[in-house]
């Protein structure tokens, strides 16, 4: 019994595996005399001497590089815009044979000795010569150069005249090639780019007799009173053609209006008849009135502004 009780006692660990107790003298030293920040930095620097040396070397090289760049630059006094004194000196040192530009309240004058050329609007020196504006000189028989944006200067050395010719007008867009007036209706629905199904009906119309003169509207029923789900309406814009589509035969139950255009674009719907008319003049924008929902949108904007201001 006694041997069994002794065997149940915990065995002691190996003496070599004992954990050393902390040095109480060291702990007391740390508590009573904690190291200063400078001491901690010196200790860290001794441990990381290589890193500190590399950082110091990099900073030294960077400082030398910046000093070399600054020494190679010109002094700041020679940079920037010239001062008023330097401008005055440059004007006074300009060659005598070149005309001197003098600005006054009455206009701009080009002087050269006793002879001078004046360009003044109130003395009628500008004259209209068709598409160009001529400038007459006063007698120095030299070229007169004017800085006019968007104009070419044409000078005459013998008469001392210069004319300003404006740039030619930009060419307008070339007219659209004539396109036959055609409406093609399909049995299927509208696809991503083209109409689906087979061709149900094709309407070919002649060009209108005169621009801006509305022609007679004509109603068409699809064969067998079938429904059309997609169509292409093609014509030139100047033809002024439009198609009204209806949900019943004989152009009853109006649904929508499609404009003919020079682009092959699929227009979807569900129609049983169509009314086509050409020669319709373009509406005057002043007679169209406000866009739909314009008043409601304006009131919503005003309410938001009032809430923000309050």
C-alpha cells in the first residue's frame, strides 16, 4: 500500500530542465534606475551599427547632390519676367531703322523719323474691298503688319498698303446622297439591330414635288389584316416623311409616329395599318413649347433649393 501511494506522487522534473529564476538584482536595478531615452538610443545604435551607417551615408550623398545642383543653377536675378527697367532699356536700345510702336488714346501709330503711319478708326483709314479690309499707309512706303487673330496679312511694298483677308469659311457638311423613300414592315419583333421575321409589306413612295409642301397622306392595311411588329423607315431628311402607325385597320386607334431617316434603324411596335405622308416642313422650335414634364421638373428643383436654403 505504501509503495502504491508513493508511486502516485508526481515525479520531479530533470534538474537540467529547471527554468532559471529572474535575477532580482537586475529587476531592482531596472526599477530603481530605469534607463534614459538617450541610453536606449545608444544601445539600439550599438546593436544596429550597420543600418545607422548606411542611413548616414545616404543622407550625406543626398546633401552633396542637392548642393551641386543648386550651385549649377543660374542666379535667381536672371530668371523670371524682365522688370520695368530692363523693358525700358530694351525699348530705348532698339535699332533706329526699325519703326517705333507708340500707343496713345487715339490709336496705334508706327513712327519712323518725321514720317509716320497712323492706324486710327476715327480717320477712316479702313476701307472695305469686298471680302477684305484694306489699311492705307501714311507715306513711309513700308509694310504694315497687324496682329489680327484669324486673318492673313497681304502687304504691298510699293504702295505701303496692307489688307486683311479673313480665313475662308469652313465648308458645310456635304449633302446626303439621295435615298429612295421606302418603308419595309416585318412579321417579327424588333431585334438588337434588325427586324425579325419575314417581309410583310413594302411601301415605295416618290420624292415630294417641292420642299416644304406637304403631300397627301395615304393609309395602308397590311395583307390579310396581319400585325407587323417591326419596320424600317428610310428617306432623306429633306423629304420630310413621317409614318403614323395604328393598332386597327383603316388607320384607327392611333399608336405612334415614326420619322423617316437616312439610317437603317429598326422600329418596333404592334400595328395593323400605317399612314404615310411626305413633304412635311420642319417645325419651328419656337412653336414647340416646353418639353414634356418641364414644369414639374422646374417645381421639383425649386422645392429642393427652398429646402436647402431653409
